[in-house]
C-alpha cells in the first residue's frame, strides 16, 4: 500500500506551463494550468525566479517552462499587441478570495476604451463602501490584461495606482482607445 500512494500522488499532479514573451510595453510572464491562464504579469522590476517559485507553491502542480501549451494565449496576446483585437478572451484559472473573484469578474465587464472607479466597481458587486478593498483586489490581480485592472481609476477620474506603474497604465489605456486623462495625470514620470 505504501508504494501505491506515491504513484497515485504523481498521477494526480498537474502541470503549470510558463514562458516569457515580449510586448510593446516590456517583457511579460505568462503561465497556465489546464484550466486556463493563472499568471500574466509584466516583469518590470520583478524577478522571474520569484514568479516561478510562487507557482511551485501550488500543491499538486509541476511547473515547467514550455511555451507550446501557451500558444493559443500567446496568439490572443499578440493580436492585442498589434491592435488586431481589443478583447482579450481566453480561459482563466483565477485563485483568490470570494471577494477578489467578484472584483475580478466585474473588471472583465469594463468595456474597452472605458474606465470605472474603485467605488463604481464596489457598487457593482454590491459592496458600495468597499472601494479600498476593490483597490487591494486589483493589486492582487496576477492576470493583468486578461483581468483589466488598469481600467480602474480613482475617484474624480484620477489614474490611481497600478502595479506596473502609472506610465504603463496610461500606455495600456491609450492602446485601448482611452485618452481622457486629467491634467495632473499627464506626466509620465511615475
């Protein structure tokens, strides 16, 4: 019986495949389980080995560098980069709290070329006083672009924060056709 258990455990292990690709805004880390994309992050200032270590912390998964299983997602991203498509539609494997999952689902409903405030998202999910918690959920989003946290802005239209920096947030919004930045947000210095 003891020899069967390790074999059974190995059979239950699933793969997470990852690769790095170039985007118009810098290198991008992409990872997927059999269910869908579980990580899509810009590498600005991030150590790829830390991202791989985070993936290895998931129980019952083997982490492998292999771009082949990611080709459909890469194709969608490349169409987005080139402007052929503005909608990033692909299966996702999101892991988070119930609140985070509600926020991330609401973010996916923000139309291209538009933005929503943290407060509007909070209201959308039935938690109108949870604007700060919405901001924290945005900050925990590991699937940027597919879950467009860059489309969420602070009250009164100010850009607010973004894990990749405000310069990247503005570039992504411009790429998607949004150009109505406040004067105080025009500087690309952040």
